[in-house]
């Protein structure tokens, strides 16, 4: 039975003057799925994410989240609708302790952040939940450490933990394991997926360069090339399509293996969150 | 254990400070006590200023606008025979809150130097207004401030010094104490945490569903009201108000005071107000070029101790705590 589509892009194109970053992209993210978006540098991944999260308005076509047009609605409204996003580059509050980092997300979700005179320390609901979430991410021992003093992997976890504390239905993760050692990548992914399930996340969109991560965690992979969708299938199907993909990409020295094809994306810098 | 003893130390410090402030008019020379009234007013003003600067990362170059609003609110009220200080303070809150809401609605859409320049522009606009519309504002001569009634008590027959050092001193002391406590509540509230989140990483805050403008706007209003209250409390001490209070010099004083005391600490601006006011008073009496000295002091603070007096004290306390 086909599950409900939570996030749809309908024939979306995005032009920057003459340059076409996205060309007629149609995709959907259904309930219960982990969908990865991959593609070489300049394939339009960043633009696609920005369009999917309502940061920029597509030139033509529409993006719907639960049936509502979210073209260019901006981060704050997007979050309130239940679509959350984390970034490739770290986004932390350096002067916040781990616990405060989570608290501010919970307060915002509960609409309590604007309370001017209530005591933060005495809010039992927020305190309890923030401790639960930080525990879920294995950071309970470090809850009183300033986030700027934490190791890179923990900062990443904290960043994602605060995003999950918003209780989103769909979460879009832009390279959740970038800048983290290989051994830590799987740890982060495992913690992240377990916590997502517990906080009620229905679907995950993953943008990732590490093909091991992509192939082991995704239900479906979308390959983007020159602003177009080249393939949209399960990891197993995609492994079979290796030849096809290589041919279409027109690389003369057709890559021996599919993973080496994608390995030149390493070290890419996405400009959007600089 | 060490943490607990630190808390009790802070409590002791609080009690001792309170006692000194309560006894000051009885034990200290008259002059010292009168200057202390200036410290109270200035402390409230910079506390408002630092809500924007320290907690939100917005440097206002035009907070003199609100300081002047407070002082002129007292002048107008007393001239129109509204003599109850409580009523005057209420009027100050309403007027400064409204003006801050209007000015803030424009200013908080910008950050960094643009925010600074805009606030500066509004303050100088008000300064020009005070000078040019002399039939309303008294122009450069300013306005006289009549003695207000405290708690509806008519104190017009009390000699000026006695009024300032007894009734008015304790009135202002209590009012300032309450206002500082309220500000403490605000910065320790969810709202205060949200402000710091916006300061630390605006984009992340937005993605956590916090509407940046709304929070900045509310903070701007609170900050404006505090600075206006500072001006209002100070006005009856001076007994007179003129446009120089709205000049950007005054905004510069707020910045210097805050940097001196330390903008990263809640108590920083208050300590800054204490040191700045007494230092200014002392220097003005002994030096002709006291502004020159202040300029040098500002440069010194920014270069050598950017975290200010309270920042230094705080890191010293942490060191002691670490060693214990």
C-alpha cells in the first residue's frame, strides 16, 4: 500500500538569471521513509534543499508540505509547520550549555519562548523533557558544558538534538556527518535515527556524501545531476544501474565503481550556509 | 561544597552592599550620597542598554533618546501639575514604551552598524526637535522640574538636600532595587534565553521557530523603558532638563559605562554605572580635560580588559573556585 506523501516537489525549476540550477524536478517523500539525495558538485543539491525547505521560491513549479504550498515561506514558519532542517556546517549557540541548547528548542515549540517573567529554572516540563532528549543523544554527562567547548561530534549531535526537540514530522539533514571522523559517522547516524523514531519523526531526507552511509541507511536514493533527477530508486536497484548512470553522466574515463564516481564530491563547500 | 560557599559569599556580598546603600546618606558626606542618586538612575539606563547590547548583540548608539524621554516626561508632568512620582513613572513607562515600539519597529529589522546608525539617527532627530521646537520644549534652555510627591506625600516644604538624601534617596533606592530584580527575572526567563540564542546564531534560532524580529522588538521596548526610567529618576535630582541629555554624548556614556563594568555579566552595567559616575564626578572636579581622560580609559578597557570589571572579577572567582 502506498504511504501518504508528506513532502512533494512538483515539476520544480529554479533559474539564477540564465543559469538553470534545477530543471523540472518532481519528487515525493512518503511517510516512514529515509530518502537520500546524492549527486556531484553543482548538481543542484543545495538549491533543491533550499527549495524543499521553503528558503527560496522555485522559478516554476510548486513545493508542498502536507498539501500546503511552502514556496519561499521562510525558516520560522516552516518549522512551525513541522518541517525541520539541520545544516552541513555546524549551527550551534556557542555560549549555551548543552541543556540550554535543547531547552530553547522546546520552549519555542511550546510557545513559551516569549514569556518574559516566568522562571526558566522552575519550568519542570521543559527541564524534564530537555534532560530526556539530551540523554537520548548520550550527552547527559555533558549537559552543563558550554557547547563551544564540546568536541565536534557532540556539537553535531547537539545541533541535531535541538532540531529534533522541535518534534518535526519531516527532518531534512544536510550532511549530518560532515566534518566528523569516519568512526563517529555511524555512531551519529545510529543515535540520530533512534532519537528520530522516539520523537515521532515520520520521514527523513538525507543529503550525504559518504556512500557507505547513504547505501546502508536509505530506503530510497535520488540521484541529481545538472539539475535533473537521474535516478530515483532503492539502493539495491541503484547498484545495478551503475553502468547507466555512468553513461548518462558522459564521463569518458567511466568510473570503475559507482562509489568512486561519487567520491569526487568530498571536500565540496556548499555556499548556502556560509 | 565550593559552589555552595560561593553562593553564600554572593549572598553576603548582596547583604553588605544593601546595608551600605541603606546607611550611605547617614554615614557618608552629602556629596557622595547625592552622586549615588546619579548611580541609581544611570544603572537603570545602562541595564536597559545592555539588554540590547549584551544579551542581543545590538549596539544602540541612540539610547540617549529614551534617557531624555524619561527626563522630559518628568519635566512635562510636573509642569502640568502631575506631581505624583508614581503617576509620573507610569507616564514615563507608557510614553517611552510607545516611542520604543515605533522606533524599534524600524530599527530591529537591521543589525550591526545599520542598527547603530538608525538608533543614532532617531536620537539626533529627537535632539533637534528638543532644540528647534523651543515653544514646546524650552529649546536649549530646557525645562525646570518641580519637586514631585512621593507616595502622594507633599514634601514641598522639606529643604532640598534633606528631600534628596532622605525621602527621595530611599524612594529611588527601593525603586531601583525592584527594577533590577525584574530585569534579573527577564534575563533568566525563557525570553532571556531566546535573546541569547538570537545573539549567538540568528539562523539557527530561526530554524528553531523563533521569530527574530518579534523578540528583538520586545527587547527594544523593554530596553527603552528601562533607560527612560533611569532618566526619569535622575531628573528631580538635577531639577532641570535640557537637550544635551538627548545628545549622542549621552549614548556614548552608556556604551563606556557598560564596557567598563562588563557587558557579559548581569551586574556589569550596574558596577559600571557606579565606577563611571563617581570617576566622572571626581575627574570633573580636578581636571579640565576630563573627557580626554575618559577617551583614554575607553581605549584602555577595550584593549586590555574587554570583558570589563565584572568580567575580570568573574574569571577570578572561577579561578578560586577551580583551585578549591
